[in-house]
């Protein structure tokens, strides 16, 4: 990728990271779901108890974008933006929001039993 394209990916990723993190905080704490046990009773029912972190989805999107970079460069750039934003937002949420509040970064693959 060219330098300008890399700068655009970084800029858009940062902006999207802030937006995703704002939505994540509003949804989690606005609904008073402060612990994993409370989240498990609402969200866990839709995912069969499996925690789908948006950071994992972001890693998958980045890998696909890098594999498709030569074939579809414009689409790959936007996929990189979304993937990097998802990963950054997940890391910020777990290490800078949840860890200080709950005492754990909560990276478990399944929800704790309620």
C-alpha cells in the first residue's frame, strides 16, 4: 500500500475505534450490565454461552483483508480499517475499562454461569 493509503487506514481506524468503544460502553453500562454474569443472562442466550469478542472478529477481518489485498485493494483497505478498529476497541475495552472496574480483563471464551 502507498503511504497515503496507510495514513488513511490509520486515521479511519482511530475514528472508528472511538465510535465502537463509545457504543460498547453505552450498551454495557447504560443497560447496567456491569459484570459478566449479568451479560451472560442477556447476550449469552443468543450465542449459546460462547463469548464472541469483537477483537476476534477483527483479527479474522484483517487476515482476510491481507489475503485479498492484491485482488481488491479498495475493499481490503476498508476491511483493514474495520478489522483494526475492532481489535483496538476490544483491547481498550478489556484493559482500560473492564480491568480497572471489574478486576479482570474478562477474555474468557464462555460466559460464567449465572
